[in-house]
C-alpha cells in the first residue's frame, strides 16, 4: 500500500499580499457603519448583505453566510460552472469512479496557495480527515457519512474510499459546504481555526483572496491571479462586501447608489417597491431554499427528557402544529409571492418531490384544519392549550422573520389549542443554542448544498444528523443509504418518495415555504443572472460594471 503524504511544507519566503485598508471610495468608509455613502465608485464593486458569518473554517459552519465567503476564496475538487447545476472538476484535472467504492481525483499540476505553499493531495486528505475528526455540531461533516477513508497516493492523486458503493451524490458532495480544500500548514487538524489565523495565513486558492476582514462588518476581496479552477478569472478585480444589521439600511443604500449589489435579504415589501425603481434592477433566479420548523424530540412538549415524557402525546403536538399551519397565508401576507407554499420535504421541482404533508395534514388540499388538530390532541389525551416555546432568528432569515413567526403564533393560538411563547435570538448565539437542546421548537431555513433530492433528506433524517434534534428512525436511515447507492433513476425516485412519506408521519420537521433567489443591482451592473443559477451559489466573479 502506498504511504500517505505527510510532509509539512515550508512556508514561502515572502509573506504574499499585505492586508490592505479598505478604500473610502469603495464602501463609504472602513468602519462598516450602516449609513455612509460612496459605494460603487472606483474599480471595486460593493455588495451588501444581511447574512452573517459563523466562521470561515469549513469544519465549523453550515450556513449560507459563511459558505458565501468560502465560495469566493477556497478551492473545490468539484464545482458547478455558471448557469449549471451539474458538477465538473474545479481544481481537479479529472475525477471518476475507478471502482464502485473508490472515487479517484487527479489534481492539476503546480497549484499554489496564496501564501506560496504548494497545494497538493496531502491538503485534500487533510481537509476531509479534519472534517470527520472535528465533527463540529454546527459543521457539515454529516455529508461525509459515506466516506470510509481518504488516501493521498502522490502529490496529485487522491482516492476516496466509500462505505456504500455507487454513491450517486458523492461528486456533488465534493462541491458542497464540506468540500472546501484548506491549507494543512494553516489549519488545525483537531480543532477549529480562527478567522484571523486563516486570513493572516493567506490560506486561499479561490477566484479571490481576502485582503481585509472585519467579521460581519466588512470584507475586502482581491482577485487571485493563480487561481486554476473552473470559474476562471473574476470579471472584477476588487470586491467589497458590507454586512448590515438592518435590511432597511441595505435597501436605502442600494437605492442611493452607495452599494452596487444587494443580495440577501431584503423584505418582500422592499423587493416589490424596488421593482418600480428605474435606478436598479431586481434579478430573480431559481430557488431551492426552504423554511421549516424543527422539533427537538427531547425538549418539545412531552419530549423524551421532560418530566411528563410521552411519545404519543409528543407526536400529537407535532401533528396538531402541522394541521394548523396556513402556508398560503404566510406566503401571501408576509412574502407577497416571493415564497410559495411547500408541502414536500424535497424542494418542489426536484426529482422525487412529493406532497406528503398536504395529504396527511390539514384539510387534505394544503389548507389548515383546526377541527382535525383538536381531534388529534384529544385522542392522545393532551390537555389544551399546549404550552409551546417557539424560537426564531431575528437577523439570519431576513427582516420578515418577525412577521412570519408572529403569524405562525397567531395561527396556532387563534384556535385555543396552543399558547405560544415566541422568542428570538441573534444568529451567532442561535446556532449554538439550537444544538444544545435549548429550543423545544425553532425556525430554520435550508439553502441546498447541491441540486439533488438527497440533500433535503440526508442532512436532516439520517442518524446523527445536522439538526441534532434526537430524531432517530432506523428504517429511514437505511432507505436514505439505499437510495444513495441506487443507480436506476426510477428505483431511486421510488425510494426518495417512500422516505418522504415516512418522515411526514414522524414530523421531526414541518416544512412550509419555498423561496426564490433575488438580487438587486444598480443600473449597469451585469452578471447577477449568470450566478443566480440552480447551483444556488452566489459567485462574485460573475459580476461587473457594463
């Protein structure tokens, strides 16, 4: 057996690009205030967002805000080109199954990190080994459940050995949040590496490097001339991303020309208003985003660790919620059609999506049914009103989350069947609390890692899943593994549909909305439509001024 490459390489004699100060003309100042002016001038493009970064370390985050940064600065073995959901080699020269359980990747020759280090197969092995070793509860390591081992055969050859054969999603997994390759001389093998260590170590080989970093305030990017990946050279050399605590200020700055692009998340009302502004263009793209309520099977009413634990009553509570949710009202009243009702665990439009929830709950046609909810609770012996603590994030899923959950609270309480204690927490704390059994029921949104039905099943419903909500169903787990290894499309689709029926009966989550991607750009800014594609990745390199 070939030995694994283990050498820790010498850092380059030169430190590379120094951290630069953000030009005042690029973003209205370097302090990142929500007001200010001057964005969109000079050579740099300025992007505004309300998304928050948890960490730049790919092992420690599984959220859209963090992954947005990773897509700009880290290399991937596989990636999606602009306008396509299909994966192709990125920094790889080739990638293919060399046996049912072996996926072999050959890297391009002469790859370099921005700090001057060689980028080799040893980094690739290191990147995936540390994901498995760290297994951070907020990280994406669950996507590697089928990975048995990684071998660096030589400097450019990597062999991934899989537990289950014929994994139909593994090439897409390599393009997902678990897929960024990191520099083994900068990142820790056993614990998360801080953002500042990553930036100071210049551990980048994406279309861009980071030249100035102030977490959730301001990031400056500069095109990396030695990037050798699928996406090619960025159309704009310098990009600044400005983070907003208030979406109303994001709207104001795109209106006044202080920024060039606003992406995630403006309110539906603001988007509707901006469609009538001649100075900007609202660009719509395909969306696989879903919204759902998660139940913690330990801490929900009658959950496993509660003094009055009762699985039948706990299920009845979840069923009652599913019977009362009025998806159409939320979509129309809160989101004005930018979201649509979702009755499936898999996003509508993907192969295998069903409407299992519509058939099992409510009036059978997608609407709510209060009588049915009351009957479910009564049959299980649950006294009403049920006391339900419900949590949502006030800064991660857009400014309408407050209205969204106020309406859900009203839908549950107006029947007299529930009394809802509605609470909110900022995302950085929220992401820690939700995996620590703090919230009995809570809001999450899902931005798909890749365009396959499995990405709406494996992360949520396999044993030891990303939700960490103590849901376990061995049959569901086995069927998920089975569909992953089923090459026949019709047989695989049947398994995906069966899984959705089973999890709809268990109700560990209740999906209720599906949304599209929306970006707002100043007149003359081009390329947003190219990156608002079915890969669901927003790549800054596609953007330019016409």
